């Protein structure tokens, strides 16, 4: 059974939630993070923290060997789509080369399992509902770096007899009921922007375009609660370890929620006057994308626990109030 787990990017938003669940389940956790977008306050006190970069293969290899680590969950990456278009080299170096260096550090070591954070941004635009065999054609440099990583991981793990789990996340929102961790800074995150706005005296929730061909004219996403994402990591890791198998899995609810529905839920829970303002469409926004999650639900016999918009919005507001 997997016991000692290395998490890259464990001082980040999603990583800190995964660490929280794994610590609760008595796993011994080692975090590697360079704190470029992560935060010390998100680091779980029960984990061993190394301020290090995934590009430092020699150091990471030493950490793996010294601590007899058996599994890696690899989240460390840059992930702002607009920034990736502006600085493609930075994204290629950090995401692709960084992943290759990390894999190098796992070579000839005790690593048996490798979980990777991929994204829905690798799928071709306009497919509405996607399964793991849907067309891959990332629009952004960010998406391109992630699909490159997927390929490297598959090849490397096959050669080195490591089980891999490639998890393609859809849109993540919410925060832990512990109130200790949450999303600190993200410029292009819908739930974060709305939460920040609600804290103001006269909140205005901005929606970019309501003339799309959708049920209410606004864009549609498959939002998934970060606690459910964390739970998926725990369960997928246990399963690939137990039955020695590798999988690529979409992580979403198989359900679309419109941006207007999200705005209305914030308005309902705000307990003050809130204005919803529709402005022009933004360039490059996908109209709708929803995860077919059949493969995931079958593989780990998974039932989400936090799949209500109300829970997601409430947890965002609770976290934001503490900031
Ligand atoms: N947030 C989302 O909605 C979403 C959706 C799909 C996929 N993902 C993926 O999930 C992962 C985590 O995303 P997040 O939202 O928690 O972002 P985040 O920025 O909060 O976390 C990333 C963490 O990685 C660290 N990091 C970055 N480069 C590093 C390096 N070279 N060496 C060591 N540490 C490094 C950062 O300091 C940060 O703590 C990413 O791989 C991202 O691509 C996120």
C-alpha cells in the first residue's frame, strides 16, 4: 500500500487540498514547491516541506531515495492561459522541461506510482461533452505544454514500470470546510473574482457575453469542487497502486453550469444588493465544455460529495471572508 507521497506544487491551491485529505488518511507527505505562486500559509504542518524547484533533478532524486517515497503527485506548473500566450518559453521550460526533470529524478528509485494534473484545455474547442478519446487540439500554449507532459509521462512510466494516473481536471472551485486553505490569488478565476467582488460595498458581477448559443446565452463549464478533486487523487492513487494499472481520466461532474447561474448563486448568498453586469464577449472563451466522467466513476466507484453549486459558492465566500 502506498504510504509515502511526494507532492510537487503542494503549497498551491489544489495541492494543499490534496495534502489535507492524504494527511487525514494517515499518509506521510513530502512537499516540493518553489513558492512561485504557492504560499507558506497553505503548507500543511504535518507535511515535510522542501523549498525546491522541480527542475533540480539531483536534489529531488536525493529526497526520494532518502525518504523511500513510493508515489508522486505532480501539480507544479504555471497555469495562466493568457500569460502562456505572452511567455511561451517560460511555460515550456517550467511545465515541459520541469516534468522531464522530475521524471528523471524518479528513475531507478522507489517510485511505483505517478499522478499528473492535466486539464480540459487540451481538448479541441467546440466538442460540448468530451470523453478521454475526444479530439485533442489545445488552443493555448498552456494546453500544449500539458499534452506534451502527458506523452512524456506515458512513455517514461511504461519504460520504467511505474503506474500512472493522468487526471484531466475541468474547472475547479471552492475551498476546504476546514477554512484553513483556499484560493489566494488568481486573476482569471470566475469564482475568485465573484467572491472578491461580493466583499465590496456595491458588488458588480461581470459576465462576458450573453449571446452564446446556450440555455441562457452565457458560457457553460463543468465546475468541480476542489474537495472532490482532492478525494479523486486519493482514490485513484490507491487503486492504481493496488491493481497496478495506468489510466487517463476526466475529472468533472458530467454536468454543465452556466456563468449566469454561478452569478445568480453568488447574488442569492451575498445578503446585499448585487448587480449582474453583462459586457462584451472575451476573445478566446470556449462556449461550453463538459466532462464525460464515466471512466472515472467506474474506475473508483466514485460518488461526488460536494457537487452542488450552493456548496461551492458558500465555501468560496467563507474563505474570502477570512482574507
Ligand atoms: N486551478 C484549476 O482550475 C486547474 C484546472 C486544470 C488543471 N490544473 C492544474 O492543477 C495544478 C495545480 O494548479 P493550482 O490551481 O493549484 O495552481 P497553483 O499556482 O496554486 O499551484 C501550483 C504550485 O506549483 C508551484 N510551482 C510552480 N512551478 C514550480 C516549479 N518549477 N518547482 C516547484 N514548484 C513549482 C507553485 O509555487 C504553486 O504552489 C497545475 O498543474 C494546473 O495546471 C488546475
